[in-house]
C-alpha cells in the first residue's frame, strides 16, 4: 500500500551512516538541489579497503534510502570491489524502487564513485573501475545505463 | 495512532448529514429520474431539490445549474464546447499560468487543434492582474478562463474585475470555482461570470459529482451526448445519490459559511504563526492578506529539505499534507504554480501545502507543529545543504 517497500522505508526512516567525516580520504558530491536531490558521500580508505563511509542527502525518501543503502554496501569492501557496485545492485538490495525513482539509485552510485575518484586523484591511484568515469557527467547521461 | 488530516483542498470527508440524505437513494429510492412512475418522479424531485440547493449557494437560478461528474468535466465542457461553437469567430483563448491541470491540459489539447492560448503571468502572490487580461485580448479572443481560488497557494482572484474586462469586449468568461465553493461567498450575478465550475467533494459532499453554472441566455453544445438529462445539456443517467449529497453539502456550506471561514482562518493563521516563529528558514507562499486568501490554506516552504521526505515523515505521525515537490509527482515536474510566482526550483521541492477544514481542531495544529519541528530538524541533519553552507 505504501509508496515504498519496507526495506526502503526502513532506510529512509532509520538511515545508516548519516554524517560527515572530518578527515575524509575522498568526498563525492552529486546531483543538484534544483533537480530535487543532491548527495554527498565521504569515505575513509585504509590499505585499499573502505573502512568508513558517511552521507548527507537533500532529497526524497528514495534518495535518502539509496544513499543509506549504498554506504552500507561499500563499508568493508576493497575499493575495486566497491567500484563494481551498480545502481541496479543498490535497487536490488533495497528490494526495488518505483520506476520514477530509479534515478535516485543512479545518483547514489555516482556519488560513491565520485568519492572514490576524489580519493584516487588525491593519492595518485588508478582503478580499473574508474576508467572512463567522469564525476561531472550529467545525471541524464547516467540514467541511460539503468 | 493519532490521525490529523490537513489536506482539505485535496478532498473532504462526507459529512454525516450528507451521507444520511444520500443512502436512501441507493436503495429504496433508487428510481431513474427519467422514469414517469412514482419512484422515478421522486428521484426527479430529489435532483431538482439538489439543483435548487446548489443554485442557492451561488446566487443562481436553478435552471442555470447543470450537474456533471466533477470539476474536471465542467472545465472540459466549457473549454471544448466554447472553442468548438465559436471557432468561426476566433481561435484565441486566455487563461492563467496557475490554473488547475483540468484547464491547462485541455488548453494544450486545444492548441493541437489550432487554437492560440495566452497563459497570463501572475503577480508575486498569484494574482491575475485585470490590466494584463485587458492587454492580452485580441479580436480573435473567444473565451477567458481564470480560476476563482488557486488550489496550491490559496490566492483569491479578482473575478468580478476580470469578468468585467471580458464583458467589456463581449467575450465569454469562465471561472473554475472548485476551491472557492463554500470557502468564499459567491454571487454569480454580482460577479458577472458566464460559466462557473464546481465540485462536490471539496465541500464535504461525495466524490464524482460536480456542476457547471451556465448563465441564462448563454448556449453551448453538450460535451456528453445521449439522452435528454440535465435539460438536454448533459446526457447520462444522473448519479442520483451523488447529486442528492452535493445538494445537501451545498445547503450546509451555505448555512455554515461564516463559521467555516472564521474557524479555518483562525486555525490556519495559528499554524502559519507558529511555524514561521518556531521553525527557522521557512517562508509562506501566496497572499498574506487573509481577505485575499483561501481561509484554510497555508503553503509553506521549508528550505534545505525536500517535500516528499517531509510528507512521508509527517505521514508516519499520522499527518496528511501535500507537497509541490517534483519528487512526489508522477511527472517529476515541480509545481507550475510555485514556479509561476517565482519560487526557485530547489525551494519548490521543499514546499508543503496544509489545508485545514471543519473538523480540524487547535489541538490538531499543536500536534502538527510538534511533529513538524522534529521532522524538519531530522531532515536538515541528513541534508547535504543547510543555512551555513547555503544552497
């Protein structure tokens, strides 16, 4: 009956990993308030493993839930593995999103990759999963991938 | 859990007195008003009584009131039929940017058929300026349609002045009064309008029922063709219980109008006062002068957070409101009304419409304020934008 399923509602009502990391190793911001959603994801990386992730999101229920789920999915993962996560996997973990809300998962996916990209830039690292990745790419271009 | 309904502009509950009048017309008084035996004639009498009740509420003659299936049908009927009847005379229709979609989307359909539509800009508080209307009129103009009260920001439009401009140029004038009915005193004779759309479910009547006022002497073709119901103007067997309910709701609206307006205004003003005083970074959209605003409407932007999130969290406290955010609409388009009064998109997304009604109490508002504070604070903690960082 609800707008979203129980998992999405849980991640919206009780979002995991909300906040900011003061000495973050990488920060990614994606989206725009003009379009109705903007996410910031920050990560800590040690020995190529993402040890912590935090997010801040301006947006609707599914944008907040997608950010929450995406951060839980990358914590503890090697960077290269985290880069393999697709927006589709975020949707699957959330148990599905309404069709008009799929772009929220794209945003979360992009924000995660942007944070890793920032970390890679600052530390002179290259990752296969970042090949061809443009942190400033348009939201709409990314949406084609779904 | 406690339930607080603050979306009376979306729809209203059917009042007990209304429902009581309706029920017999589903069962023992089920006759077809077109039938000539006793229960048919009784049904016909019931329709006539309801017609008189609705007519009385708006100062019309009962013969000028035609029942329809709702506000949207009434709007479609006027626009499509006037366009069709007067297309030899001209192809220009004037409306405003802040109309309901029943008007805007019908205008878009007419554009595809070759009609020229002027969408008048509105002032900062949503007012359609009669001078702007005057300036938009051409020798091809056949109809002006401006809503009586805006459904999102509550602006009461200067219908009498606007209708006078149209009349001066011999142009037909329609107003969509769906949000005005029962909330503003209406006298169609004084207003000088040719057509007026109405809906039952906004005034504590049943859904699926509405009416169109057509001024005596004005003729337009039918939209729904078939039998001779509604004086040959609107075919289809009457929604008898719906019409009876609408009639009773109109009668109650007329009796209660002064109390209704003062009750709603008091609670609405209290809500706005507390929200603007107790929650930072908020602003009210629409007219601040209560004489120029729907008595129950409060439209408030909460900066740095998004409306669907606010709506969902309020819903978790049992509170029902609506939002202008794109994220809550199936089209993903932000509110055209808020855009028309100059609210930037990022702030439209954080806008909530509260509408109070006859069953709202001061206690309800106190509960809503308590919950609202928690919701706004929580979402601002999560948000990637804030008053320090800015947008």
